[in-house]
C-alpha cells in the first residue's frame, strides 16, 4: 500500500530513508528449480552498491503459490532453528518472496584462498545439524556462501522434508558427505569434513 518504488524499497529496508539517488539493476526471470522462477536485482544508493537480492516466485500448478511460499518459509525457520545459516528474508507477497541473494556457490567460495578449511568445517557442521534436526537433504549441491559461511538457500527442492525420524543419522550424514567429496582436495580436508560432522 505504497505509492512509489522508492517508498516500497524504504518500507522493505532495502534503501535507507535518508538516501539520495537510488537505482535498481535487475536480471531477466530464470528457472531456479522445478516450479520456481527467480529474478536477481542489485540496489545502488548514491552511486554505491547497497545490496543484492533475489525475488523467488512459485509457479506450482499442483498447489496454490501462496501456500507453497508459506511452506518455504516454515522450512527456512526450521533450518535456522537447527543452527544453519539462511538468507535474510526481506518480504513476502502472494506466491513470492524477496530475500538476500547469497553471492557464491559453495564451490566458488572454496576457491577463495585462505578460507577452505573454515568452509569445509562449516559444511560438515551444517550437514550434521540438519540431519540431527530431522531433515533428510536429497543433496547439498545448491548450498551457497557469503565467502565465510555455508548457507542453505533452497527450501523447495533439495532439502527434503523436516521431522523425519532417522534410524541411523550418522550413516545418512556420511552418505551425504561422501557424495560431495569431489569438492575436497586432500586427505587432510577430508579429515576436517568428517570430524566437523562428528562421525
């Protein structure tokens, strides 16, 4: 219920009220998974970068888009409760949401010198926390990073359902980690990964 794009960005906390000039640079809509469309946009205030964001919209024909987005956000809250990083939620509309865009894929973040050990430990810890919280991730391939952390950014497709009772959570953790060993360069890093997951 605002009258302009500027008012909307201020209400959402994307642009400070005191900012002078602001500009938004946006991408085209693209597929971000089954029944998910996304649009990236960057915000500039007074000529300087002020934030990067993504709009995600449900295009599900099997369920109401608004209900699908509510499910995403319930899962986001559960992942956060498990102690795993998630993107900052900016706003929710009917069948869509706006959130912080996490800039790097996890493999891209690993390629930054000086952070590999920290990120490998964080990856193993995130896997352990999710599985012990009751999730059964199908994959971690879409996990992302701000450069210093591991962020679960997909609450629709890869995360699996929460509140699953695991007969052998350690076995499931090991299966997940082994399926991502192509990211690991040495036995030392493999040791870090498995130690952080407490297997």
